[in-house]
């Protein structure tokens, strides 16, 4: 197994990581920006005002996308375990 194959495995792992985290991080980012703009417009400097809505958004997204994220991670894990004999040579 050459260096290119190891790099390919690492790239695939990073791609799976990006696909698994994006459904949670992007809505949290959007909610944080929106609530930050509201806080700036109203001059409210309460930290929990932006944290609680982001937590709720992440919880909702986890409930919606959690199953597909787990399937993605399980498939990746199965694929990596199946490749162990190739890598061990």
C-alpha cells in the first residue's frame, strides 16, 4: 500500500468529517449571526441570549439529521475496518 492510498484514506476521512459536521455547524453559524445582529441592533449584551437559540437550533438539526449522520459514520467505520487487511500488509 503506497503513500497515495494513505492520503486517499485521510482525504476520505476528512470529507466524511465535513459531511457529518456541516448539518450542525452551518445552522448554528446562521443562528449565531442572526442573533448577533439582533443583539447589536437592540444593544442587549446578554451572553445567554445568543447561546440558548443556537443550542436549540443544534438540537433540532441533530434530531433531523442525526440518523443520516450516524449512517454516514457507520458506513465509513465499516469501510475502514474492511480495509485493515490491506493496510496491514
